[in-house]
C-alpha cells in the first residue's frame, strides 16, 4: 500500500496549485458548503468506527465488574485483595504502553496500528473466559492493559490530524459517549451473555469475556478495512476536498485563520528528543494530567464498582436486576456529555467548561458519602456520572489543542493519559467490600480528588491566559514564524 507521500508525489504539482488557486478564490458561502461536506463525510466515516473501538475498549476493561457479582471470585477461588491486584496490574501495563505506542503511531500509521491493538486485546479478553486461577487471571489482565494502552492516546492524536482545534472536542465527546454507553450496554449485554452458561463446561460469567472478545476482534477488522491513514489519503474525499481539508488544518482558509497546525510539515517532521522533552517539561500537561488523574480515579471506580454499590443499596432483588439498574446513570450522562462537548467547541473553551461540570460530580459524591437513604444515593450516582463523563472530552483534547509539532503533541497526549490512568490504581482499592454498604471512605476520597481537579483546571486556565498575554506583549517574538505552539500567532485555548 503506497504511503501518503508516495500518493502525493504521483500527482503533478500543477494539479495541486490549480486546486489551491481555485480554493483561494472561493466565496465564503461556497467555502462554508465545502466545509460542511468534508465534515459530514469525515464524521460519518471515522467517528462510528472510533466509537465502536472505544466502546469495545471500555467493555473489555470493565466487564470484570459485571462478572464479579455473578461468580468470578468464587469460581476462581480468589480473595477481594487478589481481585483488586488483578485490576491494578491492568492499569500498570496500560500506563506503561501509552507513550511508546504514540511515538510509533506515525511510523506504523493509525490505519494499521489501532486495528492491530484492538484485535490483540479482543483475543486477550477471550482468554479471560478460560482462566482457572489467580495467577492466570493476573497474567491475562496484565496483557490486556498492554494491548489497550495505546488506543485512546492514538485516537486523540489521529483526530487532531483530521479536525481543526475548534472541532475536535465535540468529536471526542461523541466517541467518548461510547464509554458511558458501554456502561449501559455492558450491563444489558452482561445480563444476556451470563444466561448462556453454564454451558460447554463454562460458567455464565466466562461467556461475557468470550463473546465480547469476539465482538472486539470483528470491530478491529472493520477498522482496518475502513479507516484512512490521514485526511490526504481519505478515499471518501475528492481531490478538491482533500486539498481544502489540508488548507483548513493549516489555517489558510477564511474560516480557520486562527489555526496554526500544519499536517504537511508535521508529516515530514523527523523525531527529535528535544520535542519529547518539550512535551514532558510542560506546565499545562502536568496541571491537566493530574486533574484528569483525579477524574479518572472516580470514573474508573464508578465503572468497576457501580454494580456492587447498587447491589449493596438493596433496591434490587437479584444480581440480574442490578445489572439493569446500572444502565440508568450511564444513559443519563450520555446526551449531556455530547451537549457539553458541542458547547465547548462552539465557545472554544475547555477548562472554563470543566469549571462548570466538575461541581455536578462533586455534589453527587458529597451527598452519597453522607446520606443513607437508598433512593437518594442512587440519584447521586446519576450526578456523579454526568459531572465526570461531561468533563472528559474537554480535558482530553486540551493539550492536543495547545500543542503544535507532531512529536510534542504525541508526547503531551500520551503523557497526560499515562499520568491520568494512574487513577486506575486508586479505583481498584478505593471500594473494598468491608466498607459496604455505604462506602463512606471511598466516596470521600473521590470527592477530595475532584475538588483538587477543579483547582488544577482553574490554575491551567490562568496559566494559558498568561501565555496569551505574554505573546501579545512580545515575549515570544523570537519564535515568530516557527509554526509551533510558541509562535506568537498560536493562541492558547482556555
């Protein structure tokens, strides 16, 4: 399969020049129509596939929570501590794989790398259906984290090459709703799949892993067949549309003059450790990553232990009914997540939006930690889901928005997720079974972390505003024309 560079080299430069010239003289009305056409085609071809991959990712990392309440611990003969250790090793390997995965993404191309990761963890998920001891459970969870770790940072990096800075949050929001939908869908699916067993010598919880693993492998195959490597090789776009899409990303059209991302230059960019260091020693990435860590501590514990928390409320009569009740908080969070992401793009605000969404989750945790009424506590799970899920698209794209240069953006995107996913360690141990049924300590820990997240986001908003003022006052004049995020014309998104 020829590379993007080879494909472009086959086309006479005069063809590119004539297309660019025609685009330059396009009226604002025609430009808006062309933009809508490109976005519609990209949205309908790319987002459903990425959403499917992310849905599978969340299903395959959290289905262990559904399997737990229908016999996993008992059948494997493992303790609560060993179960938590199995969850923790997943996050350890998941975190370790994120940055290396993003650095090789450009070399192997998203079209190949993302589907390969998906098929790999689908196969590993199937293996979870055949584990017989703590040792095998521990080992397979470690391999699952290694395979899954590169997906989310890879998808964010991939999308940053398809959309402008003011378009990416709502797209990330749309595929991230797959995470909240996975909670709803996962509960329903687990309810249905568990009914298969015992069959073929396998208990019902094992069939959850086996069937969901098969679904994931199919999803990875579909992704390989349909995903383009980049916007310049997208078969669903005409030559005019490809050229215009590249000009939009470079900020060379009337509607994208604030953009300073150049995919043509970045495609030719060579690896430099200096760019990696620039990403690592970046104030913004540490403020957002620690805030994201706090959010994911709550989000992952929510996904892993929601069935257990609801079960201990005694508002359901059996485990199957609990699976169905666990659908409700996710279903409520899904449309609000999309709405917040849409507003974030329209207003071109990230941190400011989070300063409004995080208090919703903070209120939810504050109440559920101190109230014993089951109906009120269940209502608070909906607020917890809304506040956390609605915050994620904004924080997820913030560093990508404010980083220019492929390897710096690859570093900041992966590093943020590596730090943030350490929240998985907190999540696995924050709700020990002996703390039930109220789990006051666990809820209070998540509450404190979310309060920290709010202040970290506020600090980053103020820091980005300071950088914009400094650029306006000439303090970054030496980087004029560099094309990177230090260029005075590159405005930080707040």
